[in-house]
């Protein structure tokens, strides 16, 4: 009888552990992607992919603010180690803790509003799955007909996060708590053409609504990106995923 009870207890424990692992796995998987909320004319866009989190607010053609950094999950807790904050640079390096829940493709996330915390419902825009989905940084650039590795010094960097059909780039320096600029919106990648539709741009609000099209190709896991920049200059860049 005792052996029978022990066997039942072990089976129950194993089942509990499997369910727990499955629940945490689903939370980690389902939170990935693009999420959007709108209050009056103010848009808030959250991008979550490959361990990185960004949150951006904009209104019509006006950029308001953005922040982000690597994140970790623990149950219904979300911890973000800030690498940039366009509004409060002094918070860079701090860890921001939030709680969340998922239901019917809605992400309910706790956000700070002044000295208080409010729960905001974000609707899913995409699930974060696409050939280009990930967090990228430039590693090579064409110069005089040759691809040349980009030499970096210090902590300044430019990253681009892409989900299923949303993107955001940001130029930052976590070491000095610097924020140099950002832009983002929706994108498509079809038949070797990568096209961006700009919905916010911190440096120049007049760029909102512009459409930029480039040649794009994935080669051995690297993203080859070529065409004309927003200033009309020829570019050929190679982007690699951030690990």
C-alpha cells in the first residue's frame, strides 16, 4: 500500500512539474511579438523578441518617448534592464519590474503613471514570427566595392528589433546613458524586397508616412540590406542577430 501511495505521489509530482514547465513555456512564447494600445490619439507600441523589450509612445506625427532593454520572465513577472530611456536617461542601468497576464491575444501590462501604477490592455499586432524577426546590429558595410567589418569602440550601438511585421531601430549608448534617436513602424519582406512604413521618427517628425524600400536577402543567417538611405545615399549593410 505504501509503495502504491508513493507511486501515485511521484506521478502527481511529475505531472505537476510538466504542467508548470508548459505554462511557463507558453507565457514566454506567447508574449513575443508586437502589442498596441491607443488612448485618444496616443499610440503605445510594445515590441518583444529574442529577450529584448521596447516600448514607444507617439501621437499622430509626433514622437513622444521610448525605452527598452533585455528582459527576463518569472511567472507573471517581467523584469527589464534598461539600456535606453529617451525621457529619463538617469534610469538607464536600472531594472524595471512589471506584471502581466495574457488572455484572448490581449497583454495586460502594469505601467507606471506618475507615482501610481495602472494596468493597460495591449492588443496583439503579430506573434513575432517571420523570416527577419529578431534583434539585429550592423556588422559590415560596403566601402569601395568591398564589405568591411565595422570597428566598434565604447558602448555606443545601433540595434533594430523586428517582430512579425513591426520594426524599430534605436541608436543608443548604455555606457553613457545616451539616446541618439529612433524610428519605427510596419514593414514587409517579400520577393527580396524589404519595405518600411515609418510611423514614428524621433529626429524628424516630417519623415512619418514615408515608405522606404530596399533589396533584402538572408545569407547564412545574416541580413544583407541595400538600396538608398532616407537621405538618398547608396548603402549596402550586413546585419547580424544579437546573441
